[in-house]
């Protein structure tokens, strides 16, 4: 079996350390990858500093052209990306194809946004003392950016770091997820073919100890991390003077009010909770249902999930919920389920596992202290919670330490704006599930869910510094 090399600066390199990438559905070795070593990170940083002298001078036209080339090459390599996502992540093939499509869209948006991304003529004659002054502002790239991406969207979440970095004239060192490195490695190859400045993108699979340079090295000017809250906040504490963008976890709530259209809401909530085995930061976890419709919703929801949410082989196009990523995730899920049951939670559906698959599971009567309620479950589990008033539902949602996104199903305009003003989350999704995301919207959370925003334009702002020049006329 061929061992995949990594991209360090302008070189494809190997090392003495090789690790196996495991297919989470069948637990078989899918491929082998070389792990980068400390000297490879040092080389990549030095090459990145050289490359930055060129990337920061590239015209918007040239950057846009490179980004266009990249999305066209991703499109040509769609089948290979889809295979990697299915085999290395266990993501059902329907969702794997959707992820590749999103990555293409993200690069396409970057190729367009770079042509519009600039500064402004800022009037300064706002006082008698500054009548003869004008100014211009412009945004400038900051240098080397470290990107650390997770397994659950191994292509598109890497793209959300790489595309805005290229668009702004920066340099990126990308650490792919160890569970699923192949998408990032292929992306690196494509970016070189598309015409990026050599050395401006490194893709370095590595152990966490070695890769810690991406957090601590002062030559790196920004850290963009997507992953768990515990790891992300620790990185921030050790990152020094870097800019930091953290896209962390959540335990998303969806509120189903008494006037909701259940025929629409129930299928959407089921997909939001169980697609890709719930391994999405904005998967539906807590379903808050108004007292007056709770029993009706519960019966219809359990019936829908039982008969329509297929679980199993991710290569089957009809599969919604595939395997958990690894044994550690399975063991944690089983443990949390057993603890909830021991504390009096009631299982309405599922609760069982077979090899790498945990069945879509529905709970009610879950104590607030249970992990499946207050932590990020990252598994195919949803819990039902009745509420009395809309304000109660908002308060229950806000009681979470997370604040990524929340969904609200209601036709009442007063409730809609009450949710908009009072939900402590980064995104409020009205009449759809909180799992909704399109790649141009500002995406990110508050509280333990992180800070900073992704979405191409918003990431481009984070990856630049604004400079003002003042003219006395």
C-alpha cells in the first residue's frame, strides 16, 4: 500500500513516522500517511515567510484567477474527494457529494469576493477642525496563518480556511484531521496545479505535540481552529499575540411552537439530528416542544425517525446515519446513554449499537445534568423537552454553556423577533433546523462555542488588518 506524502513548503516529503487511516465503517486500513516532523514545520514556516513576500503583492485579478482554477479542479476531482470522505469519515455518500459541492461554491465565492474586497473613502470633515481632511482605508494581509481542521467536514472546513487565506494574499499551514487527511492532501496538490505561489500552502499531517508549533510559534500571525471547545480554548490561552478564530462545539436546540407546521418541521428536525450520525457541530440535539402539541409531536417524530432515517453502510445512497468516527466516540456515546438511563431518562427509540453503528436514538425526561443534555453529544441522539411558554423555551436554550445556532419553528412574528433579540447564539434559523448553513453567511458562536466568524467575506476580514491613510488637503 502506497504511503501518502505531505506538502511542506514547496516539497512533497516523507518521514520516518507512518500511521494508518482507518475506515470507520469496517475498521479496515484505508490508506497510510507520513506524519510531518518538527523540522518539516520549521521548513514550512521559513518557506511561508519567503512566499508571503510574493503573495501579498499579487493582484486581485491574479488571486481570483487562482481561486477559479482551484474550484474547477475540485469539480474535476469530485469522485476522488467523495471516496475519501466516505472511506475515511464514514459520511453517507449523499452528504459526501454535497460537501464537495459546497467546497466548490466556497472557492467560487472567494474568487468573486476578492474582486470586491477593499477599503473605502472615509470622510473626516465631521468637525470644524477637520474640514480639510480626507482618508482612505485598505485591508492588508497579515502573514502566515495556521489552519487546524476537523474530521467531520474534511474538505469544506479546510476550504473555509484555505480559500480566504489565498483571497487575502496570506500564507497557510494546514493541519488536516488525523482520521481523514486525504482531502487536504489532494487539495494541496490541486492548489499547486492551480498556480498558487510555491510555499504559500503547506499541508502537514502530524501528531499534536509536533503540530503545537502552529499554536505557539510567534512567526505565525493567526490561528484558525475548528474542533472541540476544550482543545480550542486551551490553544487560545497558549497562542500569545496571534489573532485567533475558534469554531467550536454546540448542543443545538430547536424550538417547535404550538403554531408550527409539523409536517415540515418533523422531517427537517430528523435530518438535522441524524444525518452523518449527528457528527456535526450544529446537529439537532435538544427538541423543545410546546406543551399543547408535545404528545402529537412525540408520536409523529418517533414514527418518522423509525421509518425514514436509514442507518448503516455509508456507501448506500439511502443511508442517513452512518458509523461513528471511531471506538472512542462509540464508547463515550454508550457511556453517556447508560448514565442517562440510570438517572431516569426514558428511551423512546433506539439506544443500541452494532459494531460501528449507533442506532438513531430518541430520549425524553432527561435530567439537565446528563451529558446528552448539557454536553455536545456528537452522536445520533436527540432529546425531547416540553415547555410552557415561548419565553421558557428561549431560557432553556440559553441555559446551555454553548451558543452556536438554534432553530425556531413558528409563524408568530412577535416570537420570531423575540428569538432574534434574545437567543444567545451566533445564528438563529427561523422555520428550519439549526443545522442550516450556506457558506457565505457569517458562521460561528458565542460562549463556549467560540468566537470569530467563518463565511468567506468574514474570514477575509479576520485574516487582514485595516490601515488608514489621512490626507490634509
